[in-house]
C-alpha cells in the first residue's frame, strides 16, 4: 500500500509496512552493540560513549534516544516501541543520534529545526549503507515512515523529516553530503 504526501512541490511515496514485510528486532544489549559497530564502521567521524537505559544527558522526559556532546543515551523500551511499529527503525534512530555527535564534535550548530533535520539526513545516509551493504531490506522505508510520524516544532514537520531522510538516502551513504 502506498501513501503520497506533497513535500515542497515534490511527491513523496511512503511505503506503509504491512505485517510480515519485515520483522521487528528485539532491542537488547547485543542488538545495540551490533548497531553501534555497524554505524561506527560506516561513520567513523566520532567515537561516542553510548549508555543504555541511563539518563546521562539530563533529558527530563524519560530515557528515549538523545545525544549530548560525545554521549548517546538510548532506552531499550523506547526503541522497542519504535521497532514494533517500524522494524529496523532503531538503527536509523541510533544513526540520527550519531549525527548529533558529529555536530557537537565539529561545532556544527543550526537553528531549530535544521539541527534535527541534518541528523535525519545522516540517519537517511546510514539507511542507504545498511540496505545496500548490510542487507537490511526495508530499513529506508521504515526510517522514512518513522520520521514522518514524529514531526514536531523542534524536529521539523513530518514532511520535512521524511524529506531529509530521503535526501540522506540519496547521498548513496555519503554522510558528508549532509553537512
């Protein structure tokens, strides 16, 4: 099933995932360590500290996924909820947060929501790499659907977020083109 949205004059097709298309992963320490290594091998510009189920960035609304300086915190229950609705999306979310650590390390700061949209581009670039080099079929569609569903004033509209994920994917995995 396809759904079309108009984004800045460009038609965007979002694939709606149907049951059985891709299976949700169990978000465990092993799964996240694997994800860390996959993103690190692809995007070696930083080497952040990663904390599981711990609030190290001072985020007040629970342990979701957040980056501060060279730290990434991820909450397994948050990522599992995303996985259940958008399989493989936790890998995209992790790459998005990794994008923030690149911004912090190199002093790349933009106004809201462009800081987040740039990280969406990094996440999208990772989906190209993950789909074409790691064999994660459907990760791009899942990431794009998740980004579209999580629009807000600080992260950008759903249409903007999906657009930047697509831009990242269209870099053919070259995250430098997101900066």
